[in-house]
C-alpha cells in the first residue's frame, strides 16, 4: 500500500488540492477584507445633550404661552420681538413679567425743559384754583362810550367794561 505509486500520487494530489483550496479561501478573505475597507462608511457619532450647557442664552417669545411651552433648567430671560416685555422663567416653571422702557440720556437742557414744564403745570393748577375760589362773575356788563377821534374828525364807539374785576393775589408776594 505504501509502495503503491497511485496511492502516493493521490495523497499528494489530495494534499495539493487541500493547499490550493486553503489558498483560494485566503485569497477570497483578503479580497473581502479589501472590499470592506473600500466600502466602509465613516462612523456615525451622535451626541445627546441631557443636561444644560451652563450658558445663559437670550430667547425670543411672542406671548407668555410660548414661554410656558419652553423647558428651562436655569433662570432664562425671554424677550418680546419689540423688546418691550421680558419674561424670566426659572427651573420650577415660575414666570415673572417685566415691562422694558428705553432710558434716554439727558443733558442739562433736557433737565431745564422738564423743570420749566413742571412750573407751567404748577401755574396752570394755581390759576384753576384761583378761578374756583373767587366769587367773580365772568360775564361783565359793557357800556358803549363815544369818543372823538381828532385825527379824522369822527366819533369812535368802543365797548368798555363798567365793572372792576376782583383778582385775588396769592400770599407768596
């Protein structure tokens, strides 16, 4: 059996075929490895932010209902688009509303104008008080008087009040 040349040939043949089969499988695996490297897509990394990033950001809202819908983790200001109202919402969901007014810087002339306007308003109030306190009849009787105008020689008729109006003076004088 061992000396049989056909047997030895067959054993060599089977060994050779086995080696060839292994080599072809290795080549196929190498080819698959190369295809996988060429077709490999980049890794997809997706991150989720589960906690706030710690920065106070300004947000815009149209109404307080929009502010109620938002979830916040820290005190967050929400401004209206026209910057006239600000809502501050805290982590508990409590909302405080504030009205914003623009502060215009004033110079000395502006202060003087305001002072004079306030004095005018004060005097108007004093005039109203004085007119309410006096017992003067606002209707006056008038008499027609005739005077002689020397420049053209004609007489002129004028209406002059006959009564004297009582004007009360303030005690500040």
